[in-house]
């Protein structure tokens, strides 16, 4: 695992955007795995600026979703499909035809999860998966004690994560769904390159456990230690508890 410490969130965004631009430069049809949440926004903004400046050609790039709420209609403004359409696809000039994600409204959720894993494999696998991290060490919505070998499946959100996400639902926790479909840790580990971005002091304990703790389900992100090509990009605040 490579750890890169940058001064702040903007520098992290620029660094990861450069890595994505390089990847797309040598593999124009790359399948990029993207996360939602606040942390990756500077990446999408920096990459969007490169696209607008004509430095990156995204005409063949494909985008894969990491997780999705169960039960929110796809057109709900806070479904992750809508969020990614707004924050990633639009600024990067990528159409929905190049987007793949699990169906959070499927009647048979388990079948939808299996179909998504199969679709990722059929698409050739994710080239670079961008990850954020929860304060409890979750990646995707694999909360603590998720199996490190897990596949895409339905998970129940912890109360803490629903509290954290209420900010996207007018601060009203009652509107936050209880369930999500998330790529499993085993699924995530199949991406060719994992890039975990963490910024801010609130992530410092989770980053320390990820990088320096034992590989353990209690910190799902520690599974990155098992991956042959994992990069952890942290600002100084998020790195502050590394030895
Ligand atoms: C969302 C996701 C989550 C977030 C994590 C951190 O798609 O995968 O694991 O990355 O909850 O969220 P932020 O970046 O908002 O702190």
C-alpha cells in the first residue's frame, strides 16, 4: 500500500484527478469506479476542469457505481444514481449510456446484486476504484464486521451512518433509507487499482486503522492492505494519527 500525504483536500483532489487523467490517457475506455459523499467532490471538480480545458477525452470512459440506496426511486435527487449524474457524469461530459449501477428499486434485491457483480465482470472489471472512508472505517457501505470476502449485497446502514447522511435529506434522519446495495469488499478488491481518499481530522482514526492496524473486519478499509495496487491519499489532518 502506498500512502501519499498532501497538504489539503484541494491538493488531494488535484492529485487523484491527475491519476484518473493519466489512466484515461492510456486507456480511453477505462471503467472508473466512483464513490459519492463529500470527500471525492474535489476530484470530480478538478477532473471536470481538465475535461473542459480539453486535456482529457472522456468520450469512451465508463463509470461504475459503488453503492445505492434501496427503495429510493432512481430519479430521487439523493439516489446515488442522481447524485453521480449531477456530480460526475455531467461535469465529465459522460452520458448515462456509459453508466452502470445496481438497481436499488428491484423487487428481487439479491438478484439485482448478483446481476451487478456479473455486469462488472462482463465489462472487464473496474480499472480504478475511487473510495472514501467512513469515520468507522467503512468503504462503500461495508460497515464494520462486514466479511472481507463479501460480494455485492444488501446491507443495513448503522444509525451513525444514517445520522451522517441526514445532511443530504434536509437534516431529517427519517428520510434516510435504512438499506443500501453496496459492492462487497471482495468485489471492491477486484478493481485493478484502489485509490482511497480521506480528508479532515474526523477521518484520522479510521486512516490509522486502515494503514497501520491489523487487517480486520472491524475496519473494512484495512482490506486494502491485501490489494497489490492500493493508494491511500490523505491530507495532513487525516494523516495526523499515523505513526
Ligand atoms: C459513498 C461511500 C461511502 C463514503 C463514506 C465517506 O458512496 O462509498 O463509503 O465514501 O461514507 O463519506 P464522506 O466522503 O461524505 O465523508
